[in-house]
C-alpha cells in the first residue's frame, strides 16, 4: 500500500484515506437521504395543510377532511402511556442498577428487556388485543392502545435510565452514604438529578415511538376520529379513554389504503414537524437538566 509523508513526519496511508472518504460519504449520504425524503413529503403534502385541515374532523355530509380528532387521540395516547410506563420503567432501572445484586435474576430481567425491545410491533398488537381487549374486556379503545404501548416502550425507558444511572460517578454514591444519607435519599436527591438528561432523552424517544406506531395500535386502539364531548365535570374527557381512537399514523394508513394520497402526505408533513419538535425538545431539556453543565 502506497504511503506518503505528512508535514509533521507522520505516515499517511492510502488505506486510511480511503476509509476516511467512505466514512464522510456515508455521513453525507444519510443526510442527503433524510433531506430528500423530507423535501419530497413537504412538496407533496404542504399544499393540503390549512386551518380547516388542522382544526376539524372529517365529515361526509360537509365533504371536509380534518385531523383534529386524530391529533387529540395521539395526545391522549401519549399522556396515558407515559403515565403507566414512566414510573415503572424508571423504578425498574433503579432496582436493577442500585438494589439488585448481579446474578441470574438480574441477567434474566435484562435479557427479557432486550428481547421485548426487539419484538415486532404487530406481535404487541396481537397480544394487547387478546389480553387487554378481550380478557379485560376493554375492546378497541385508547386505553387498550396505551397499555399495549406501555409494554412496547418499557424496555426503551428502562435501558436508557439504566445507562444514565451508570454514568453518575461512584464517588457521588460513596460520598452521600459516607455523610449518613440513606440510600433512597441519595438516589432521590443525587443520582436521579444527575442522570435526568439521559432519563428525559429516553422518555422523549419513547414519545417518538408512540407517535410513529401504527401496526400495534390498529389492532388495539381502533380508528375512531371523533372529538371527546365535554360533559358535566369533564366526564366526556374521561369517557373518551374507553372509546376507539385512531392516531395520526393510523389515519395516514387509512388515507393511503383509500387512495387519498394528498391527505396522506399532509398528515405525513404534520408527523415530520412533530418528530422535529420532539428532537428539539430533547436537546433543550437535556441541556436544562444537565447538573454538571450548570455547575
């Protein structure tokens, strides 16, 4: 392999130069592919988006199409799923990282978590329909979809929280315990604040998966698009949880299956904007809760 001499006397191998070029080419190809997809979707769908599209529900009588009901259903699903998954995932990570002794049980739990993370989403949909929809008699509802999504994102939140806790220096633990603090007080006041950027990143990545999921929710949450009714003391808002609710991705799938390509691309533009905002929120919150950077 041909070699040349650099300015500082180091040898520059042609093999290294070729690899460096390939690495840069791969990076630029990824960026170009992402920009190409976004540009194509925006060109095809931006013309569909207007105030009516974003603030109404579809109506055959009025011959209008809107996605407000799907946006509300998506928000319902995100909030209920995180309400279940966040405390369980963070609690499991704290147990595995701070309390459990290394052994077969911990290895089994971690292996199970990794297997769950790798299962196809349609299997979660079938399981959620059988367990929550049939056995618990919840039927096609937002609650059934949220419980199913809880199973899907638990591995993501748990593993991210574990890795975040592992990055906290051991001296923080020994110093707090040496000063007489209890273990739970040390975890609550020192470990969790220090690991908060990683924990928040995991939660928001989980939100991204909820927003982008369709297969599992098609089996569990259904495809309803109506808005909740505002009954006495907000009763309609709670009743909506037990009703079918199609998210944005489900509505996109239905539009494509019906040949409504313009509406489908319009929904795709909204989804891209939501994902972009989630990424911005991730960076902002990670910086805000970074204890080491603030100190």
